[in-house]
C-alpha cells in the first residue's frame, strides 16, 4: 500500500432547495390561500477519524467531494427533503487546514471524532411564509442558498508514543522489526526506509505501545534536504524519542550533533522532547573502542548512553525497561 501523508481536497456542501409558489386547492374550501412549501437544506461535509485507515491514499485520485443538494418544496406546505451529509473517512491523526490561510480547522486524533468542514445551504422559503393581511395571495418565494466550498489541506501525523530517529543506516528498521511484529524493508545501504513504519511493542502490563521508525535524517533535513524533512512531522506527537547511533560510523559523535541540530532547527518542541540515546551495532566494537565511544557520546550529549545490538538482540531488555520508565508504565 502506498503511504500518502499529505493531500489537498475541495469540499462542497449541498445547495438548499428552492421554495415554491402553490395555493391550496381542495373541494369545498374556497380561497384556500398560499401553501407553497420550503426547500430542504443542503447536506454538510463531515470528516470522521477511522482506525482502519493508515494513509491518505484515498485522496490521491479523487479531489472533489460534493454533498447532495436539498430538494425543492412541495404543495400543501410540504418541506423538501434535506440533502444527506457526506461522511469522509480519514486516518486518526489527520490535521485539517484551510489551504488558503493555513488556519487549523481541526485535529482528528481519536476514533469516531468528527469535524464539519462545510455547511450546507439553507432551503428557500415557499409563498406560505409571505401571507399577510395586506397580501392574502402572495406569489413570492426564495431560492435555496449555495453550500460552503473550501479548499482543504490534509496532513497525517502518525500517532505513536515512541519515535525512533537517527541517520540513515543506523539500524532503526532492524530495531523495530526485533521489538515488534513489523516487517520493514531492511538492507545494508542508506535510505532503505522511504516511509515511516509502525510497530506495536508489548508492555509489561500486556497492552501495546506504538513505535514509529522515522526515515533517516541528514544534515539540512529541517530545511528540506533528504527524506527527513517530509517525515519530521510524524515525531511531533511522540512522547519519547529513541535517538539511534551507528557504532560502525566514521564519527558517531558528529552524527549525534547532526541530528540534534536538525531537531532544534525544525522546532515544534522536539529538542525538549524526552529522548534516549542508544548506540547500536555493539557487535562491531571491542571493549576498548566501546568504552571510548560511550565516554565521548555521553560527554557530547550530557545523557546516559544505552548500548545495544539490534541484529544480535543484545541489550534490548534494558532499552525497553528504560522506555517503560520514561513513559511511566
């Protein structure tokens, strides 16, 4: 399935039905008077969060979403049928903005949460409304009003409690594959992961916690370089970040500083977000090199370092114990 996390759509609410001019025509009822009914209201356009959707792919090929119009009024003061609301399903975590102004209209984060994004037009009035002492046989009616039409920008931000970040080839996909049932693409070249991967990791209580493997960041990601710029938004909602470093890299300390700089440049409070510093690929280090790297990384970051090997499944229990502690599990 193709992962699409941004979409632009036009929503058009239904037009109200017209009122009509009609007079009461019944046997033995002379001068029955005006009896034109009102038009029905146009349908609204409503967005609803659906747990079964994980992407905005449905909006890639269909961009216009019109709601049904209201029906015109009928004789004998019969009101026309209102147009049914158009219900559009979106993934949980979808932000809805007005494309022209950028104003946030709503943020659908919970299953079943809904947002009315376009209101239908009111139905017109029939001539029965214009009866007065001065005008006993009005022939006036009003037309229905047009519904609202808006150009919307949809942005999906994944709902994950833990985000795994780091430079390309740090082993993020391997780690989430070992910790959960997720099966991301894994290879020994950079930028193997082109879209975020989600995995559910079992807590000690038996509940599940969602981990997200975010595609690799590079220098300049916050300004639009590489893939990281496209997916930095997905770690805005996370409660905890795991910053994964490659023990086999030429300069892990420099790699650490690159990612820290990009988090600060992107903003949105990411640099203040609680995070664990984890050195991966322990199997590539001897004891002397490991000791040197641990000291250097802790001095550069001011944080305790956790050393693991995702591929060899070493140190993962200690990592998860620290994750649960940070999350208050």
